[in-house]
């Protein structure tokens, strides 16, 4: 869908802390794979952008307007983690970037590589992609601290105008607002279905707490099922309907026929139960669509099942404008920053997502299979129980890549 030239320009921000260690290691891996696959014909034009600590030192701004403009122009950006200073006017540079470009889908593939130790008995069954809504929910940042004029005003409005009586300590309550919209939900869920269709997935699951939050999380569930009906699907709601009218065996038969015909099975799971299911029977799930906060918990829980944040990739994407930022999902890890110890896999696998997004599928495959092979042979960084440095791990990967 993107028109990719032979020498695409990709914007990059190495990032703060451990970002510098992992970014340049990952970049060497990307360039090596592109060179091998295209036999030296195509290459990436890297365009360095400034954000975070480095931008502040050089330009006096943690997120310069020029950087935002360049990201806007480049469409595709890859970055390391950025440290957000306390009291600089924004809660997080990472979040600010997502908001400015309206990167509404946080995409997190979770896949197990043999050779990594996992708390699960059968970790090889974990293989799913999470689509987390990125712009709404309690993450919108609409919060009022307890005891402030603002909180008091909201509380008075709620009790006087809306006759809400559930605020137990009106004098001492902080208040948070959870906006969840039809449009916000639907664009995210469509992204999940587009992915399911294009990668031939058999099941899409909505994860929510609609049993408790009827209109926000319950709304998400309802609108998500509306989107399902736009795609070749057989849903849990279809199943219920047939069961009510014609009995369970008719419903089971209808489902079997639908799946036989290649339709996607769609259902929903309450978030707490989902967190149990991914421990007990993770193989059930293929594509997950969920709200912002649930997505946060779920992404970290699943990352832990396959080796932790050092290896979990992610992207924030606006599928309408095409803007995408591929990034390591962990923070700046100041404890190991600058020591050449960090695992660059999270960023490298984010790069794999990036090459898939660009349509350079072969490059993505080459990097991913080299990574799988390197891990299988137990060439690992310290976080995964090995003794390789960041650059040694990258060298091992490049060595594998040059032998494909
Ligand atoms: P930030 O404030 O930027 O979020 P943090 O201190 O929360 O930084 P994280 O990067 O979120 O640090 O990670 C927590 C811990 O996980 C780190 O202290 C570090 O030991 C470990 N860690 C994170 N990323 C990596 C990595 N790429 N390789 C190895 N260990 C990592
Ligand atoms: Mg952190």
C-alpha cells in the first residue's frame, strides 16, 4: 500500500539511555539485511532526528517542532526509548509523539522464540498480535488531583447536576475521566481486522471489562462487534443467535461451516479472564483488540511469557495517514545504559515490523530467521541468561544474515 522507493528515507531517533546502545547495533543489522537481500542495489537513507535529552542539549527543546515536522514528512520512523524529564510540561515525550501524529493503534506482536526461558510450560504456543487503542480511555490524561478546585467542581457537577451519589469521600477524591468513542473504537478494531485478513488469521478476540464499565468498555465491545460484521466473520453473537433459535448443535454446525468457508471467528473475553487464559491456554488467541489500559497490562504480561521487554517489539501507527513509529517497548533502562549490555532484540524486531510495513518482506524474514537461529544456539544477552554484549549479539546476527 505504500509506494516504497529503492532508497527509502527512514527517520530515526536513537533515544536516551540504553537507546544509544541498542539503536546503532540494530541499525547495523538492518543495513546488513537490506544489503544481502537486494544485493547492494537498494538501501535505506537514514535521516537522524533529534528528540529527548540530545535535543534538549542541542536545541533547548525535548521535542522540537522541526523533529515533529520531519517525522510527519518521513511517514516511517524508528526510535529508541526517550526519557521524559519531570516537570517539563509533558507527561511523556513518547505519548506526546503518539498524540501529535494521532497514532491510534499500538501494535504488539508477541511471539516465542525457541531457546528463551519462559514461565510457561509450553511457551511455543504463544503467537498473537495485540492491537491496543492508543488515544482514549483513562490514558487521555483527564485527571484532577484530590482537593483541587477542579476536582471539587467536577464532584459538585456530578452530585448536583447528575445526581451521582457514589463518590464516597467528596472532599478527598481525585477524579479521572475515561472517554471511549465509537469512532476511536472502530478505527482501532478495523486495523485489527485488516491485519487478520491480510495475514490469514482465524480468530479475533475483543478484550474488555464491559461487565463492570457498561458504557465505556461495554461500548467498545458493542462497536467492535459492529465492525466485525463488515468483515467475513462468524461471531460469538451469531453463535448465540442461532443457538437461541435452533439449538446448540445447529449453532455448532453453522460455526464449523463458517470456519470451513474461511471466515474469521470473533469473540470477546473479559480482561481478567483473558489474563488467566494467556497463562493457561495462550494458543487460543491470534489477534487481540482492546482498550488502552487493558492493552498496557496485557502487553507486558505477554512480553514476560516470551522473554520480557528486552525482546518485545512494537509500533504506533495511524493506518489512515500511513504514519508509523516503530520502537523498543522498554524504557531507557538507566541501570545498564552506556554499558553495551542491553538486548537490542526489541528494537530489531520492531525493525522487522517496519520492513513488513514497507513491504520489504524478504528483509523482515531474513532478520527474523537470523534472530531465531541465534537465540536457538543460545547466543544471548544477559537479560536472557547469556553473556553476550549488545554489539556481540548484533555481530552474531549479522554473521547469520550473511550466510542466508
Ligand atoms: P524509563 O524511566 O525510561 O521507563 P526504566 O527504569 O523504567 O526506564 P525500563 O527500560 O522500563 O527502565 O526497564 C526496566 C528494567 O528492565 C531496566 O532496569 C533494565 O534492567 C531492564 N531492561 C530494559 N530494557 C532492557 C534491554 N533492552 N535489555 C536488557 N534489559 C533491559
Ligand atoms: Mg519504565
